[in-house]
């Protein structure tokens, strides 16, 4: 596309050259791209212009001041507001893809993965975009919902490769920051609503209101809602005029808990779910209901449900011991994870290792501590991602919710905390490692280190001592 065509609706220009792509991240710029240098909370995008030019950008769009940088630099007032137009104008094929959007405090990743797995098993090519990354693409994302340019570029690429369905995790940040503006989101799914992100949203009411916006988009034709959630009616009200499909655990005629998962009956079909947690049964129903909304029959979908596998770091069981890794980082998620282990292993005690992320919702820390001390038999508090906060201050916030009579072990070094818990695990004990799930790094104020809970567990089991991973 020519630069004149791209900017004709925004800022007509005398420049005349071809553009190969758009990019907001200087590290991801490719030859022939335009780099969009936005003013950000950590500095101006112009701070990264040299890096973008070194990587091959041929033009820069800036939003606050004229600059000289060696390539054409075009100033566009209120540049962030024009991102949807820029994205839709350049990546025109993105509109050809039907997007399934999933939102909720917990469960987005699992539901998205289940939908994608089912579509794949039914022979329908699809793209998956969310916390675990971007499938069928050479791109990466550090956000649950990528920036709008990355989204459009990815989905446009899907269309060009014959993929007409994308499954997208939609975060409240993504909605508020207009990252999904103009996308062809045809189906919207609500998993649940509980406390999180109050560091970003002013209160729970605002957080919920932003999430409900997904369900009022003009492009949305069908909504899939969790009828068991206390906020169901709020999302139902937001979906006026849409086709509504409800799901509830009551859809199962019977649910029998086993050590491996559940034996269930759904619409006369009897099958096993080979992983733990009633919340996962709810997630499976969300995926099943979505496939129904897409036109697939019970006969096609239900026989596939027992083949589903949970995404990495979501109640992920170690193959050798009663040890689980889970991404639980909210009060509700911690409660669900501990309760799940107690229901599947009623004769066992449950020990939990967890912390809380720095520079995030501080109010939930004491609540997570209170819930953990109420439900778990033993607690080891440790670091999550402290970021710029004091690790000890975060732990103290968690301790504020725990009664002084409850004995808590504190080991700030996460690797050592996990190793100690694994090595000392008793025969009749379950261990839950919570908070980081699939993550492979740990973020401190002045460094980011490699840290993978699964690798630490495996090394501790094999060596029976503090393994070579510890530094």
C-alpha cells in the first residue's frame, strides 16, 4: 500500500512510497514497515525510533512533536485515536475473519484453548491469540490481548492463509485501550467475574462495566454466558438484541468426582473429563456452547470433549507426584484451586506455595492470604513477580489476611521455596504451586531471570536436593 492511501483519511501527505507493514513495537519492526511512535507511560516512542530504523523502518508516525530522524517523520495529532483506522486501512483482510472473543476474570485461556482444540479436531483451521501467545504466526505477544496493530496484522495474515476463525482472549485492558476496535467479533463469551486489576480500574463496578462492553458491540451476533456466575444478569443486559446461549453446571445430568477428574453425563452422553476442577467443567461447557453457536451438533462435539487437554500451567499435574501448577493469582482462583484438590483428594492434606505480583492490585493480597489460610493445611509464601516493589512488603500484605495463630513458612527465593516443598512432600499430601503457571521468567526491579515452576519441580524430584537450576 502507498503511504498516501494509508493516510488519506487521517493526514494527507506529499510523501509517495510503498509501505510493507505497520508496527508499534520497535523490536518487531521489519524492512519496509512504518513505526508508530506513541507517547507512553515509560517514555516517548521516539526513544525507540533509532532501533526501529536500524531494523528497517522506512517512515515514522509521531504524535506530539516534530522530529528529525533520517527517515520521513509524519506528525499526526491524537495519533492513538487513529490506530483503528490505520490498522483497518492497511490490514483490509482482517475483516474477513470471524473472531470469537472470550472475557472474564478467570478461565479465558482454558476456554480459548478448548474452543481451538475442538475446532481443530473438527477439521476447521483456526488461530489462537491470548496469554500463551499467538498461534499460526511468526509473532509474539506479552499481553493477553495484543496491541491493535499486532491484532490486525495477525488476523489479516490468518485470512491470507485461509483461516477464517480466530479465537481471542479479550482482557479488560484490551477493551479499555481500544485494542479490539473494529474487529469482526461475531461471538462473545463470558466466563466469570471476580476481583482483579484494581490497580488499573478504579473499582469493581468500573472493571465490570468495561468487560460488559464486549457484549454490546455491533459485530457480535451471539453471546455465550455463564449462568452460574453472580454477574450473569449484568452481562445479559449488555447483550440486548443478541442471540443468547446460557451454560451452567446444571447442564450435566450427573457429575462424579474421581482422582483423575470427573465422570459426567451431558445430553445422554457419558464421558470422562481427565483433569481436575469444577471450574474446568464450566470452561468445557463454555467451549461446547460456543461450538453449538457456530452450528456444530451435539453428535459432532460431545464425543470430542473427553479428548480436551488443559493449557500449560492450568491445574497442570506432575506425572510422578501429587503436585499441581496453576496460574491462580486472584482470590477466587486460589479458592477454586485449593477446593478442587480437597474435593478430588479428600483424604489428603493440601500445601500451597504462592506469592503476589508487584505493581498490581494490592487489595487482593490479604484476601488471598485469608482464603489460603482458611482452606490449605500449610502455606509457603514466596515471590511471584515482585517487579519494582519490595518482595518482603508484598509478603507482609499477604500476611495481613492470615491469623497470627496460623504458622506460615516464608521463603522469598521462589526456586528454593518450591524445591523445599517438593522434597518434603508427604505421602498423603497434595502440593499446589500457584501464581505463575506457564510463565518462564521472573521479573524483579533490576532484572528478569529465567524461572519455570515445572522445571524446578522436575529437578527437585530427580535430585531430591536443591538442584543445579538454583542460582
